[in-house]
C-alpha cells in the first residue's frame, strides 16, 4: 500500500495501519515531497475532556469570543474544550511513531503521475516508480474540483501572524472564534485570534470567498486590527502562516476507484461549511481502518449524509450572497448555545437538534437555495 502525502491524513492513516495487527504483513510506503521539519500550519478542533492528542496540544481554551457588527459575546464552551496543535509537533510525534513499525517506510519525492493498471497502481516520482496494490492519495486535484459547475467552490483563505506585543492586550483564557466586527468589503471576513499569553497570540485574517486577495490586503487588515482595534502598541511578528482550504460540496469521492482512495482535503474530509479538517480526518481514518478489514473495494468507502446537504445549502447561500455571511453566523451564535453549534458542526447532533440550529438562521436565503436545488 502507498500513502501519498504526510500531512494529517497521511500520518494518521499510516499510524493507524502500523499499530493494527491486521495489517502487520502489509508493506506500506508513506511518500511526501518534504521531510516535514517545518512548522507550516496549525490545526484546531474541539472535544469533550481529555483526548488522544493531548500530549502534543500546544494550547487549549475553555472560552471563546464571538464578535459581530453589533457587539460581542464571551461564551463558555463547556463541556467542550478548544484545542490547538502546531504542525511541527504533530509531524515529530507521528514520524517518530512510524519508526516502531517495521512494515512502514517513509520516503521523499515529488509525485509526477499516478497510473492504475489491472493489478497495481504505479506512482511515478522524479527519481523512482513505486508499485502498490492500493493507493491512498491526499494530493488535491484543483482542476477537477474547479472545472465542474454543479457545486459552488469557495475558499477559506487566510494569513496569520504569531505576534509578540508591547502592551498586554490578549486574554489567554479566551480564543476569538470569529470576529466579524471588521469591514466586510462585500465578502465574509473575520479575525481569528488564539492567545498564548497576554502579549503573544496567533492572529489570522480569514475570508470565505471565491477569490484570493493580494498579500498586501491581508497584511493591511492584520495591522489595522492589531494597532487600532487591539491597541497592541509595538509588536514583532515571530512566525507567519497562510493557506487556503476548499469550501465545496463537490463529490471528491467520485474519483475514487477500487484501488485508489482520495483522503484528507483531497477526499472531501474537510468540513465544507467551515474548513475544519483535523478531527474529521481522525474520525474518517478510524472508519477507513474498519472498512479496509472488510475487503471491500475502495470505491465503496464514502457515503453522503444529511450534513452534506446542509453544507451544500449554506455554500449556495454564500456563493450568491457572500456579503451576508456574517449575518448567518451572527444569527446562529445569538440564538443557539455554543455546545449545540459545536455538536452540529461535528455532525453528532440529532435531527431535532439540527432543526434548532436551522431555525436560528435567516430563513429566506436558505429556502431560496433549497428551491434552487429542487428545481
């Protein structure tokens, strides 16, 4: 078996296969273009109580702040805790674990093509060709996603700075989940703040929209927020991170075959309506391990559920009325308990609870989106 990509999906899958005796006789190759020695991203998620990633948690928060055009709310997340993992800590932990599994090899190389033959899949890099009976592919096919017209494709895109400020401006016990008090400029735009102390935090400028911005616009928005809104005084930028996550209900799994399965963001494992990926990937890997033991073809793995349709309608609304995004989230947080919202976003809510969340949102745009999909 070959796993393409040593991000969250690839490493979690490799570890799950390695520690399960059922796959002890399988030879597994994990292939990535990098050695994974850089802190290139941050993952956040929420869960109840202690979890299996607690040993590498960088920081956690029991409260969040939600800011709107009309003020803000500080909200208790109980029974949930909001947790953050740095990419470098995750890579070190999981690459070290792989050394304990003699049937797993980690290699570097840039994938140039993946070709399926009758009895194997061939993975070509710039130097080698690898043969596998099954391939788990985390390489996103942007062209296939963007060229289709059936489902809107937005992006969650962001630029973040880890800053050290002269003034004490952050509340280290409260993460800013979304702050929509900033200018919207015709899009859905918010600030996201993860404080590590009263003078150090990750501050991100985030958009849900179709198009990226010039780098200078992200930077200007961050400066304005820190200097004018936060009163940070002088500050130093210690690290930066940027990225984009597709927000779409496009059927990524339609490209799966009996021998190749797309995983992670490339498999549609990111939550389409929010971009949250890490904990969903963890759950998907657990499902996949059980599925592989059944011996079924990989093409049978993914199934849609009702949350896929909820995400689709939200994205239809944001696609046509992107400037109104802040109203949707403001209405949801004003009328629902944080516990219910997080449960709903985790896709663990009952239908009765789903209806509570849906009832908290503006009705007209969603009814129009629903009618548009029915016609």
